[in-house]
C-alpha cells in the first residue's frame, strides 16, 4: 500500500475525530458554559486524549469557534444557492424558516444566553460567535440574493446590506421572546410559517420584484 493511499484512507478518520471533538465540545459549552468547560472535560466526553484535541485545535477559543461554526453551517442554504428553482418567495421562505427554526432551537438559545452570562469573556466570545455564526449565515443569504438579483427576480443592488436586513427580520421575531416562557407556541409550525410568510412578503415588496429588469 502506498503512502498516498494511506493518506486517503486516513483523512476521513481524521475528519471524523475532529467532528467528534466539536460535537463533545458543543454539548459541554451548552451544558456548562465557556469557563467551566475545559479541554480535559472535552477529552473525557469525546473519549479521546487531550493531546488529540491539540492536534486539531490550538486552544479552547478555537474549539468554541469551530463548534459554533459547525452548528451554523448546518443552516446554510447551499442547495438553494446551487439549484435556484421556484419563485423568490419560495426560496426566501425556505431560507427564512430554516433560519428562524435554527434561532429557536434550545441549543442556540442556550449558547447565546451562556455568552451573555459570561461577563469575563463576553466581548471575546461574542466576537467569535458572530464571526462563526451570524456572519457566515449572512454571507450565505447574500450569495442567494446576488443570484436572484442577477436573474432580475428581485432588485437587490446591495446584497450584503439586504442580507443583513433579511436576517434581522428573523432575529427580531417575537417568537424568540415567547420561547422563553411558552416553547410550545414558539415552536408551533403554523406560528413559524405565518411569521415567515409575512416577513418574506415585506422583504420582497421592499425589493421591487423585477423592477430592474431590462435596464
């Protein structure tokens, strides 16, 4: 067996180990908070050595960033971006509902609460969280809006600004507040769909449909 074939065989295992570490770390960050989560605890939860963690991540901050990124990357509407079918409303509805359900998930809410409660590391953790999470999601929405603009389906001359506004429509949903005291209502499919449809309709109306077509 050649070294190259060994490397090809070894890479998936290496990636799988990295994912195992990230999954264990995310669980602990949610359960214990940033300060109480140690690399020793992550190693124990993942059933690996601490040295194995250092082979993948420089420190706990890098592991936290990777854990947030891995969770947010599950949201990214890559399939929508790669295969742009259906109306703009349908595509934005799919993205918006995915985003709102992600924001409503107990784990995401727990991480945000954990960051706000950590007065010592709040600023640094907020920066890591933003770069690994919201900034990534906004970039994915921006890519979709660029395609919709290029096809003259929507008039989006500033896709980044519009992506930030689109994300804000869902981040500002009152369902996120309602979830603190009435999870059943906040997670009700009809409630989510109703909110998303109204938010998407507002966004589409503000972006003029195919107003720039033919210019």
